[in-house]
C-alpha cells in the first residue's frame, strides 16, 4: 500500500526508470583539519545556502542518525526513534477507537503471490528487493522482501472472511519495508528501508469504507499538525497519481519552504473491490431474501489501505530546523527541557555546588512529576556556552539555566529553542509554568509554519504565470479539468519550459515540472465556464488542483 512517499511505491503509477549505478553511503562532506582549540561540532553551512548539506549535518551532528555501510540505509538514533515512538503511541490509540487490531505478517513474499496482480506492482517492480540464496544454496524461486503487504495479507483475508458477520475486518501492522531506491537517498525522505504502519481493512459497503478513509486522513492530519507542528493540505489524488488498483486515493500534502517543493505526507486509499475480486473475498448478501428459493448472492467486500512512514520525521526536520540545528516540537521531543547549571566557578565551594545541584535535582523532580520529559546536564568538563550550543544543535525545545543568582531569587531562567526568547519562572511555579510554556511553543511553531505554507500557495489563472511561481518556491492552485493525461502533460510541459530557460534539474530533488499534488478538499470559488488552465486542453475546469515540484 502507499504511505508517504519515502517514496511509497504504490503511489507511483508509472514504472521506475532504468536503475542507476548504486552510490556509496552518504556522509557529510569532509572538512579541512582544524586546530584542536577550534570547535567544529556545529553545522558549518547555512540552511539557505546548501539545504542538502545542512540537512545531513543537522541529522548526524544532532545525533538523530548514524551512517551505515549499505547505501540508502541509516541507523535511527534514540533521539529520532523517540519521535517515531510518540507518533506511534498517539496514532495507535486513535485507530484502536475504530476497532483496528495490530498484527504482524512475515517480511517475505513469494514471487507467485507478488506477481499475482500485474497492475499493482508495475509502478515499483524495479524497487523490489529479492532473496535469491538461502545460505549457500540458490533458491528454486526468489523471495521478495516486502515493499508493501497487500499481496501478503489479502490471501489471508480470503480465509478469514467467510461471512458478513466477519466484517469489518480491521488490521494494522507496525513494521519495516524495503524499496530498493536507485535515486539519491536522503535520510527519512528517501531511503531503502523505512519504518511505517500499514492499515488494511475490509467492509461490507462502500459507505462504510469511505467513512473510514476520511477518518484515517484526519488522524494523519493530527500526527502532522498536533504532534509535529507541520501544516498539511487534505485532498484527493488526481487519477494519474492515485495508488494503482485503488478506487480513489486521499492524501495530505506538505510543503518544504527551503526548496519550494511539495511533499506527500501520508495517504489513505479506498481500494474498492479490486483486490476482493482478485483474491475472491466475498460474503453472502445479508439483505437478500431468504425465502426466494434462489442461491444466496455473493458480495465482494470493500477494502481500504492506509500508511504513514518515518518520512514524517524528515519533513518536520526540514521545516523547523535552523542554522543552529534541529528544532523539535515539544510534544514529540525525547527531552523537552534541559536544565544547565550556570555560574559555578572553579572557586565555588563544594557546599555551594552541592546546594545548587540539589536544587537542580528538586526542579527536575517537580517537572517530571508534572509530566515533562526533563534532563540535567552536569558535565563539568564543558563550559555553559558549549552546552548551550550542544543542546541547540539537538533541538531540545526548552533550555533552563540555573545559577547561584537564580537560586537566590527563587527563579529559573528559560530560553526557547524555536525563537530564542528568554524569560523567568518562579521555582514554586515550574510545575505549571513550564508545561504551559511548552504548549505555547507547540502552538506557535504550527502557526508560523502554516503562515509560511499559506504564503507559498499561489492561485494562478494565467498559464504564463506558472513557471515564475514555481521558480519563486511556490506551489500553485490552478483550474483543472481533472483529466489524468492533462495533469501528466502539465508536468511535462512545465519541465520543458524550465529546461528551455536553461535551468538544470536538481539531482538531489529531481522534478522540474509541476506535478499534480492533490485536489484540495477546501476549494476556492470556481466561476462557471472557467476553462482548464492548460492552453492545449480547452475543457471546462472541474476543480482547483494543487500542482508543484515535489520530492
């Protein structure tokens, strides 16, 4: 199934291009040797100057990932895995209110099973990883490592669903998948192995399935906006971009200001009865008349699939990070507040130091009791300034400074990671004041990101305005006929215009053309008689469609 475009294969309707020669694992660019007295820990490039290098350094120096000896694979360090755990905890609680039950299916899929539906795998066949040997023996038939689990799960659904009383069947698994990407890998955004959840459900009616599709999309919006402070646009994919085999695909679309590119954040698909017919998943019609004398009619079930991946972490990092490093929203930060003792000189007596450290411990205990994930930095071999920079690089939301003068006044000094704003809170009030401040930060981070996204969504009514808008790092809303061929043509034609202007395609985030991202649920007014913006089309526009360069 398709989740976020890590890039979720199933959301790619066209076959991948011929694979390129694999590249060695990416590592930050080597820097000239420097004197030991010079601090080289911080990020050495600005976000606006080289987003790719900045991103790599932020993740590695901030201790979110480590590099691995297989290209496109990364070690998720505790600081980033903790973010995934927060996402998992929140989302898992939501889907369980719908009666979804977690399960686990094997990572291996037989070749016969994977090849069962040609249209389903055609879009990502080049990215399937195959096991060809077991030990020293060559297998009679290769075995695929799952790129997605429709073909693994739906044969089992056929066995489990024998009656309408077995419906709805709702399963979800938290697992890893492998997509053998041959484009330039990018941690979290595009990797060969990534973590996700994939939900697969079966329903008696189209109405029941459709209701769940939109409910899941709302939950995905909650992950991004309520947890990650990342705004998204909810909508439906155009037919050329929906999941192969799906009845329709709904999506949430994000935006990366640093590149002006859209990014698919998560998808929720109504599969219709396509896979039910393929795997013969049927039930007797519960509404059929039992005294008619006719054999009970069979109904194919309606199915959904939906997915969210660790791409969400990369989107969050790209949007909120700055030249000092990561900026983590409080609700998902492994450490929400770090307490750093200050003003402790070498001349301080052991008694004074013990008193200060004792109060630091008391403050930390109060915050933990209030539900704040807090830590203390008592390392004495680093000065306070070095510690400030270190925790800023790691993106910890709130820094608490506490020294002898603060102890005398009965206050703590705070510094926000997102804005740098400083303030004080009475020690007696930390249990209420710090959580309140963290929630204020969370809300303001989302508000700033939403404002930036809104400012870069341009409504375009003239064809000649599209390319300047794209080059201005915007996504565009245009009147469109909703034809898939027309949407593909817009991508090709805008790419050709850009190439004719002498522009070079960005190898790290290819796609010079404007791709159809979604048909937003929230639609501006469309005047009657408005034509599709593409000059060669000439058909009436049906909706405003969001187009843009994308990852």
